């Protein structure tokens, strides 16, 4: 029996992906989480006595050189070397321009595939590892033509960093289809690039392991790596947990809540249950309030106080931090039209908000903010012109509601200190 571990997209030292994570303790946890995930992979490799660890691209995140990262990585790879465990590694779109692997001497148990493609036999076993690295950040054409034919009467495993047929949240790199992978005759395709785990096929195995540690709310839930077992019965796989922090969203329906005190009690209870259900040690949660409430205006007016209340409730669980508090609450139905001065102002503001000049001004402001972000982030936030206009409308509406809530300024929120 032979065991291997398959992982990808470790993104060592990935920067924080959200400006909301300003808590110093949380920053330290999140910034160290990618390293913790890699350490868990190494520890699992030692515990399972695997023959090799397969890394299908994007071990690193940035081009900036880091002596601290180099020291950490060398220490972990040396642990594998001392246990006789090989490492097979291909470079992905992030690795292709990272100088660390080119200037740091890696232990001799690590084999880095080049951009021309190669195959290596796993010593002592009829197992061949095939791989092709990215030569540069862009790989817009398929790399399958660089793979050699499978070795007969052996287990053939391919390492490939690819977007497959495409993903809404990832750039298109080294595209190919699942059927094309099947047609190669390989027994296992160890993929990387898409950060969500997916088993595309079981005969042969075609697995995208997902990111071992989520970095923002767009990479939610507990994350994992894949343990591969090869024996007389063939190949089988299983997951093992690697994330120390998981990003989640908690939906709280406020319809049945009679006042603000009830909201506070309900939130405290719900957050504790949410914390108890975590599969990772800690969690970063986006809380979304939804439904209808007569207290909508008061809660919007005092949203800064509510944000602090929810942050304290999260920390009270001992395991949660709040990433953001989102209000998606509507007023309870009204039968009487608001004819007050504030009601007339609300109608006027709504009319102004919908004018073409206002919409274009909002779009201009959004473009100014986006200009300071990398193109890959821009495409993720606003993939289409329609998405840009939708965001402009949403932000204008939220601004109007917040202003009116402040101006209304009536009623006691009932939030205790």
C-alpha cells in the first residue's frame, strides 16, 4: 500500500483579503493561517507515513521575497526529508514569478517540475509522477500537450494547475476539459488553481483539492487536503482538515423579534451555536440581518453601536470574530403614506438617486476606488458593466437609508452597554 497527499494553492503569506480585519489578534491569526495549514499537511504526511506530497501550484502568494517564509518552508520540507518523504511540486500562476523557489536551495527530497514537462518515478514503486510548471504568470493555452504518454503497467499521476473550462471567480489558465484529462489514460489528476474542492471524476480520479486555508468570506467553510491511498484494490481518496480559521455567513431573521433587547439576546444565542458548529479552531463571520421589523430605522441609525454589540457577542464565544454586520431589513408594511417633511425628503432623495447624473457620479467614484486594486481583484468584484451599475445603485440606496435613519433619530434602541 502506498499513500500520498495532494494539495494546492497554499498561498504562503497571503495578505489579508478584507479591510474589515483590523483586530491585531485576528490579523496575526489570519496571516499565520496559511503556514498553519501547510504545517498540518506536513504533520499528516508524517502520521500517515506517506511516500510523497504533491503540490499542484501556488505554494506562494506574492512575488515579494521573504526570509521568514523561506526559513519556515525549509524547516517543514526538511521534516519531510528526514522521514524519507518526497515532494513533487509544480509552479502555478503565482509561483511562476516568485523568486523564492529560484533563489533558495530546496532540500533534495523536493522535485520541481519545469515548464517543459517531465515525469519521475516514485522510488521503489510502479508509480510515475508527471508535471508541468507555468513558465510565466499567464498560461492561456492548454498544457496537456507537454505531458508524456502514461507509462504502461504503472500508476500515472499528473500535476496540473488549471482553471479547467473556467470559473466565475478565477482567471482562465491552462484551460482543458475533464474529458481531455480522462482521455490521457492517467490514473489520477492532481489539479490546482480553483479554491473550492471538487471531485470531477472517480475513474480516473480528477480532484481539485481546494485551498487548504480560506482567506476571506469568498472562500468559506472548513478547508482540507486530499489523502490518496494506492493498493491492490486501486486508488481511493479521503479528506483531512487543514484550516485553523473558517470564514462563514450567519443569517438572522428578525421578523419575530419584538424589540432591540430581543435582537441582542437572539444574536448572542445564535452566535454561540454558530461557534460550537465550527470545524476549525476559530471563525470569522459575516452576520446578515434579514426580514421585516418596525425597528429598522432605529437599528440603521445606531448601526455603529450594533456593530460593537455584535463584535462583543462574537468574542464572547471565544472562537468568533465578526467580519461585517449587514442590514437587509425592510419596514413592516404601512397602510398610511408618510406625509411628514422627512417622508417628502425621502421621496426627493430617491428621485435624485435615480437620476442619470447621480448614477454616473457614483460609477466614477467606484472606478476611482477600483483603480488602486489589481486587475484580478477588479474582475472578481465587478465582472461586468451591469455589476458596476448594480453596485452603484446599492451603495446609493444604503447611503440614503443611513442618512434618513440618522435624521429620523427617534425611539430607544434598547441596547445595553
